[in-house]
């Protein structure tokens, strides 16, 4: 069981370190789980994202919560194979303090 605290840390820096740990740690045979706390207190540069289809006047705003943003960024930094889904199942996210 590995506990990670995201309180007052920059999102990209901590996720890059976490993805390197997940890639290099061969824990499929072991019972190791990652628990990520304080997802709502992570430092983000922007929370509003824009989506455009290419047609005139089709710009849309999209507001994303912290947990979905963290999940997507971890998922995209892992290698693109069958193990990525197994790794994501062993990560648990919490918004409250320890």
C-alpha cells in the first residue's frame, strides 16, 4: 500500500514521477495499491478547457474536475498496452484529508 499526498503540488510534476514509478514497478503479482489523497488541493494552471470542431462558431467550454483530470493524465502517461488498464485499477483517488 503506497500513500501519495497531492496537497499543494503541481499536477504535471507529481504525475510524471508517479507514472515512472508505475512503469518501473512490476507489481502485477504483488498486492500493491496506490492511494492518492487531496486531489482537490492540487495546483492547476487552468480548469477551463476549450473544444473546437473546426466549424465557424463551434467553440465550446468544458470544465473538468480534478479527479477526472488526474485520471486522464495518468492514463495517457502509461505505456499503450494491456497492462495500462490493470495499473489503473490499482489506483484509488480520494478528495479528503488523511
